[in-house]
C-alpha cells in the first residue's frame, strides 16, 4: 500500500521571498566566515549545520510554570466555589468557569514540555555525494500533548534538489518589531507540491549565511568553504552551555540514518 504524502500550502503565512535556488552559484562573501555558530562538522562527504527551533531556551518554562500553577489554583478555587455555593443562574458563566481553566492549562503545557524535552541541537546534514539532506527533526503536537507517537525525534531525509529556502517576515510589536525567519520547504518532484516545511534559522543574516555555505559545499565541496573564525561547537558537550541546555536531551541520530548521512553511496546504490 502506497501512502500518499501530505500536501502543505504553497506558502505559509508571512512568506516574503525565496533565497537563491540550490543550483544557483552562491556569492562568496567574507561574512560567511564569521557566522556564529559555524558548521558543527564537515568533510569530503557531508556537512552538518546547527539548528535550534527554540530561540530562548528556558523562557517558556520560566514563564509557563508559574502560569500553570496559577491556572491550576484558579481552577481549584472556581470548582470549590461551585461546590459550596452551587450553580448560578447564568449558565454561560458557569460553562466558562468549568472549561476556562482546563483550556488554559492545555494551552500552556505543550510550550513548557517543548522547552524541557526538545534536543539541545537539531542539526541538518548535507550529503553532497548522495545529494540528500538529513534533518534531525523533533515532532510535537499541541493537541495530543501526552502522546508518545506524536512527540519525539523523527529524522527525515529529502533530495537536495527538491529543497527551497524561504524567507518569512512577521511584524510582532511585543517582540522587537520585525521578525525574519528562514524555512526550508520540500517539494514532491512529481507533483511540485510542498510536502514538508521545516525551520532553518531565526534570523535572515544567519539564514543567508547557512544557505550560502550549504550551496557552496553541495556544489563545489569542502575546499570551497571559508576558514571559519569561530570554532565548531560540540552540542553534546555540557561545557559552556546554560543549565537548561544541559538538561536537554543530547543529539543521538538513529544508527542507520547516522551512517547513511555521513557516507558515500555504495557502488550498487549508484547503479
């Protein structure tokens, strides 16, 4: 039985424009050498770039836990009043009192849990000989917040030629104004429909630099990469990381996809 791939919208909300395509020759600027953090690792076969979908690690837990306790206390207080004084005449208010706190709790828990269980790094590997990218993707679901199947690391692999880097701009007054993110969308080569869209970088500057580095590597190899100013970071090493990062799970690729993403295809695979 063939499973039909899901289809996403052509563009997500906030789309502004696309970065140069995978086949377009990147401009070599000195600023790519100053990108921080730099690539985690690279050799003749693969390049690994760091990635984090949560920009401020610990913020959601710091704000959400007191909010969670407040909602729980509010719920107990409201339910106690209903138990002692009984139902009022306003049924709409009664329903709001009953459903309001649980809904607020259900809305807060996913953000708190995500802040605690998301890996300390969510890297992307680019294999130039297989012409594939491998994404260390952490999947979660805001509705099924306690589901084991819907939460957890689920690495995915896609053809390099099917990937597009998209720039998204959203104006958020409470978050410093204009927010510019870069996403990677993947198209089905047979139907040209978008089948997946994953987060790439939190800033446009970093997104342009990482995308240029990836294209340089995939087109010309490691010798085309600049000499990076900042040393690479081993995210599984606790040294220098915040307490919240140290509590986060370490990166552990599944054995099969780890080997495939770092090696060249065998002769029979090429044939």
